[in-house]
């Protein structure tokens, strides 16, 4: 989950270290960071970590070390937002084609400029450089973010990629950007480091990236020998990754399980499924059906940072209930969710317990005006987590 805690230069800091020290003891076997930006001119949110070269090497090493301090592996997720680069954090935005977000999205996001072919090559290089810098700082792997409507997803979708050159025009050319990035990242980190991809099953938009195209991408990724495929879905326009599941999904918990089952029949790539898992029984059933290899948890880790350990020990049967009943407007509901969970992440990062009593209105307000991160030790109404003192980042 995007932490939004980095300093103004995009460097990891004490808050990120405290957060990952807590998650290091969560019981999770693999921690995947929130999205790290490959270009400071194009960021997903204020407070994202930005890695363009080795300038943050020591702070990155301290962050990786904190995440690994409990024995888990840590991968950094790397991303470029493309047209999902908010106005308040960027000067303009770029995309495969000059297609703006629909509807209310236009308020927060500017109309993107279409990338020139030489700029596309340059972004592919950036992914390789960012991955190499992260791995030399101590990360065990990287995950390329090709989902949720960000730049790589924009190249995959015929709605946002209207090019008719080497980077668009048919499914093969639309997926070329992702495949070139996978190759560049692999050559940047070497054969022994894990490279994963987070991919949408579909964008859930008429005329968008379909399940059939997604399957063809999955097969191409298998041919590139990626180490782990994470399955997700939706974009900022549809927000499927957070939405209330349908009745049939509720019965099986995970949002994209049926799609994962289809993927399993097509490729041998290990599959990580994130989205909706809340009970030990649901996770056991998904793993038992052999459709997936790894259960991913996001939001539950922000309210119960030790949940995986308790589930694995059998001390907990399910994640705590979080009552944020939807208002009915998908974008507003997504903003409330983001505000609620980002507030919890900020609390953990400052050594405090999460606060599940935060309501919808307060969450929305926090989304618009995130709290400053209190210094560890600062007075707060909540109880402190038993986190060790945060080390000083050089
Ligand atoms: C506050 C917040 C930040 C998120 N940031 C990211 C991100 O940086 N990268 C990403 O791939 N997904 C991100 N997600 C989506 C989650 O990784 C996950 O796909 C989604 O929350 C569904 O899983 P869950 O039901 O276990 O929460 C974020 C979710 C939340 C709530």
C-alpha cells in the first residue's frame, strides 16, 4: 500500500522505517512496498518514494533492512502513474495518447500529453535503473506495477492507447511497453533476483483492456520467466480494487479468484492473489484449490499489523471488521477508503495503534488533508504500539 511518507526529495525516512519494522513482525513471508516512482516529474501522490539513481542509497538500505528485520523478504513495487498523476503533485502528465480521465477525474488530473517514441524508450530505461538501485540497496526483488490504470496499464488498454506506431495499434504492440520493461528490469537486477508483475484481470470498462487480452499478456509474461504474477483489477475510473464485492464474490471472498483459476490453467507462473481475503477459511480454500500460490493482504495489515501471524498460528480466524459502509459513489468511496487506511498507516508509522473508530467524514477529510506524521514519542490520544525506537536514517 502506498505509504505517502517519504520526505520532499522522495527519500525513505524514519516514519517508513518504523512502519516496516512493525510489518516485518507481521508474520507475512513477503512484504511488497507501496509504489516507488521511477521519475520525480511524474508521481502518483505526494510522499511517494522516488528512486531515479543511487542518491538515496543509504536511506533505501535502512528501509530494506527494517523490512527484512523479522525474516520476511521485501520487494519494492515500481511504478509510473502516466495520466493518473494528480495536478496537486505534478506539472502536467504524460500517457500513451492524450486521453484524459473521464468525468470528475478531470478535476484532479490534467489532460495528458502523448509520449514521443524516444520518451517511451527513456521510461523503459528508468524502470531498469530504479530496479537496479533498489536491489543494490538490499531489496530482494521488485514488482512492476502494470495494474490499476497507471502508465503500463494505459499502454495495455485500447481506450487509453490510441497509438499506431511500435507501441500501439494492436494487442501485441500495446503489450510491448510492459514486456520491454520486464526485460530491462531483468537485465538491471540479474537472473537471481525476483521480478514480479501486478496485472489487471480487466479494467472493467467497455472498450478497455479485456480478460482475453489479459490472458495473452499472462502468457507473454510466462515466456519472460517472471517469478510471481499478482492478479488485480480496476483503474481510478472504476476503482474495482476497493469496491464492495458482488454476492458471488462475497461467498468466495477474493475479488479475482475466478480469473486466477483461468490463469492457472494457462501458465505455470506462481500466482499471488490480493483483494478481499479476510478469513482463514477463505484463504485456505483458495490455496487448497491450487488456483493460487500466495495470499496477499493489503488493508487488513493497516488495521491489524500482526494479523498474518495470528492467522497462521490459528489464534485468529478472520480480520477485524471495518465498518465504512459505501455511500454509493465509487470515487468518493475510494477516497474515503484511501483516507481511512492512509491514516492508519500514518499512525503505525509514528508508533501508535491503528484507530478503527475513524468514520467516513473524518476519513474523507484525512484523504484531502493528510495528518502530519507525529514524531515518535509525540503525545496522542491513542496507545503506542510496542515498536522499537526508530533508527536514525543517514
Ligand atoms: C491506502 C492504500 C494504498 C494502496 N496503494 C497501492 C499501491 O501503491 N500499489 C498497489 O499495487 N496497490 C495499492 N493498493 C491496493 C492494494 O494493494 C490491494 O490491491 C487492494 O487494497 C485490495 O486488497 P485488500 O482487499 O487486501 O485490501 C492500495 C490500497 C490502499 C487501501
